C-alpha cells in the first residue's frame, strides 16, 4: 500500500481504521468537557490589570493601581511561564511591538464589556504570528492591524490559540501543528493543518464566495453544540462549510448553513480520505439545508445515536 496516494496528502487513515474508530467513539458522550475548559480558563497565573482611562504604566499593575496600556503588560510576559492581563475599562487596547509572539503564554481577558484588542502587524505584513506560544483571548473583540487596515490574520505555528466568548470579525485564524479552541466565538474563516480543532457554539462568518469556511488537512476536529455559518457561495462554485483532507471529524449538535445566493446553498461537507462521525441531528440538518449534503467519497463515515 503506498503511503502517499495523492502527494502531499497521505492515506494513513487506511492503515488502522479500527483504532481511529475506537478513539473517536471515546468522545461519544460529549466532545467538549465544559468543566475541564472552565478549570483551564481559571488556572491560577500571574495577574496584571489594565485600565486605558485611569491607569498609568508607572503603576505596579494591580487592580487598585493598573497599567494603562497592553504594551506595558506584554513587556512582562517574558518573565513568566504564563501571564494574565485583565482589562478593567472599556475601550481599544493595542499591542504595537511587531507582529510575532514567540515562546510565550499570554492570556488576555476583558473583565468589562466593549473591549477591543488590536494585535499590531508590521506595516508590510497582514498577520500576527504566534510561534511556539499560547494566546488566549476571552470576552474581547480582536483585530490584527496592518497600518490602517484591521483585516489581518492570526497564524499559529506549534501554538495553542484559544478564543472564549471572543471574536475575530476580520481576517482568519490559521493553525499549523498546534491547537485551535473556539468556544462561543465568531471568526471569518479557520484553517487547520496537522492540528487539533475544538469548536463549541462557533459561528463562521465567511462572506467570501470563493473560500471555504473551514479547511482541515491532516487534522483532528471536534464540533459540538450549535455551530453555524453565514457564508455565501456563488453559483457554479464547489466551496464548502467544511473542506477536509486526511482528517478525522466528529460533529454533534446543530450544524446549520442557512445562507444562500439565489437558490444554491453552501455544501456542508466536502471530504476525502477522512474519518467522519455524525450524529443524527447533524446529518438531518445537512440533508435539509444543503444542495449537496456531503461529498463523502473515499471516507469512512459513521452515523451515531446518542
């Protein structure tokens, strides 16, 4: 059996499908353990506070005497294995020192409503690069700013990127060799290569008719609890909510594609060389809302009941 049937994508899924099924069925009772996520989010870290109105960067960064800027907080991040920044005043906050985070564990929380975080890209790039790092954004709206534009992308390499009740309304998130976690979040698009993805009540707001909502290659993906897309597709294209190659996907809960151009709906799932688990709710929604519910050739597909 050739290892590479269609370079550069492997057909490794054929080597041990029984094992893959057993591993995927282990998550039958629930894909995302919300209690574990809660413990993960509240893990005790070094905490600093930021107030863009009443703070001062000469302050010690306590809740009583907060910093004024995110830049002041970020300068401390290299001193700790992990660090939390809590924004306690509504407004816009910027990280302006370059376009790369390397070897850091940074967690930014909006402790009040209406907090915008701008990850500054250099003027000649349109991304914020997360390299061998962990970036956690919670209760904020995030933008990647490149000069006057705010439509840049977050790109992770061997990184963990986590969004909780957070959104990236412009640009996309790419994860290469790491993990992407989105819980109650909204992003334009997601791309995973050789990564883990966990999506819980996630909205994909892709408005580009020439692009897929999710692209998965050699990745392990879990989806649960009311994932939606508002993406459009042009007539005659072959785009999809999910386009997957050599990946392992488990989907439970509602997965809807209500938007259309004319009478054509987005394809729900286009997949090749994948292992796919769908519960009956997901499968019925796909059949009802998509012209081509699923192009599942060359896959191992199983419907499960719960």
